[in-house]
C-alpha cells in the first residue's frame, strides 16, 4: 500500500523545502537549536551534580518527607546521595518485613557495617521512623536500578508470623505509601507497590505469603482519597 501516492508526496515535499522556508526562519531555527542544546547540557549537569566532587545539595538535618514520621538518621554507608526525582524517577514502593524487631532494624540501619537500609521503618503499633530522605537512594532492594527508582518501607515482624502484621501497622503504612504515591504520581496498584520478593534478582522472600495485599492496597487507596484525614493526626498549626 502507498505506492500510488509516492510520486505526488515527493513533488510537494521538494517544492516546500526549496521555497517554503525563509532565511529569517532558518536563523530563528538555529537560535532555538543553540538554546535547546545549552538547556540540555545544564539539565545533564544538574542530574549529575552528585557525581561531581565538592558539589553537595544543601539539606537540613532532621528534615522529613513524611510529617508523621520520627527522624532517625541511618548510617551514610547505607544509602547514596541523590536528587530524586530530578535525577531518577521514583515509580515504585517496595514493601519489606524486617525479620526482627523495630528496634533491631533501626539499630542495623544506623550501623555502617550493615550496608543496607530502607527509607522508612513501621513499628507494630504504627509508629513510623524515617531514616533516609526520599531524594536519596537507599540500599534496600538489592538491585541498583530498583534502589534508584523506589522508596523502601520496612515493617517490624517475621514473614511466617501473620499476627505481627497488626491493623495499626497496615493503616499507618498505607497512609505513608499513599503519601509517597501522591508525591511522585505513582499509581496505587500491584505493579507499582511491590514486595521485595518481586524485585528482579533478589533472593529475599519478604513480605511473605501472610502479607495481605488486598487489604493493604484497599487501605492505600482509601488514604490516597483523603490524604489530610486520619485517626491520630496531629492538629495542624493555624
Ligand atoms: Zn526486604
């Protein structure tokens, strides 16, 4: 198909390129191209700022991405400075289970010897600790590109103990996940909210078969629909 119209199309394209574009048009075109190249170079530089020695983005100690969390800094050995979402798009939330206590998870994430940590740890009673800023890359998924594109949430407990996953924990984690999804425009579904077990190349099994995905996703959707309301919310200053 299409052989019939070829000759005609060729003819009209030829006449346009010879007479249709003025000298002024060409000059404007050249200027636009130069500006575009400069902007592209600047963007590339901004995206790579963390690779440059002596360049460091200013940040305030103790600053939170999630207002309901308590800030407890992880060891700098367990994450990498970045400028997400400017340098890496964030399109995944990765759900973990600590295989231990909240206290134990916080302690190992503070240890430079551990070599891994998640952005958040959710306690059995729903308390949330933020240990790494969302703009930084936490070493939690065991997969470089998944670390770069995701926010990791740890949950206190063991994969083989369904009783560890309390209603308070589900509700609190769901509010947190909804806030993360809202910030970066991440769809609330099982393609974008995944278990550590689903990260390519991982040998981890968390959150395990007892993590109630249907219940969790429903709670995330509810929280996403009314992000400003929730039980136990602090009263905002007027
Ligand atoms: Zn995990």
